[in-house]
């Protein structure tokens, strides 16, 4: 939940930089972007798990650990990139390019660790 709270605070802070109040902000899964940090993180985790399954069985402790660590890291990296490009987190969503980037990073990391 710490990640979700931080994400929500950053969305609200970004919104308040351009608006006088938080009126109109809804925190529901259906928004997928504004306040939808749980949904965003869920989509990242889904992508991580799909790609990680190609290398590690999901029932292993290593899978659980890597899934959590990589999901948090990729979420942070994608948010940071989006904020750098748009000076805001508004409009943040997992794109096909993000999904491909996650897969490439996992493949690289897993192939490097097997050597």
C-alpha cells in the first residue's frame, strides 16, 4: 500500500500544480490513470509475472521475490520516465512499449544470471 499512497500523493500534487483544488479527482480503478495507482501497479505486476514465468516456476520463492522487486522497480522507472517527459503523472498508463521494455529487461537479467 505504501507504493499506492505515494503514487496517489504524487498525482494529487501534480494536479494541484495546475489546479486550485482536488475537485473532480476520483480514486477508482476505472479511471486507470488519475488515482488508479493500484490498477497501474497491477498491470506492471501482470507484465512482470508473464515474462518471469518464461524463466522461473511461479511457485518458487525466487519467483515471488523477483516479481515483487521487479514490479516495484519497473513501476518506479516508468513513473519517473513519464514525469520527466510530461512534467506530470497525469496520463500514466502501461503502454505496449513499456510491456516490451519489461520483457526485454527480464530476459536480459535472467539470461545474464544463468551464465
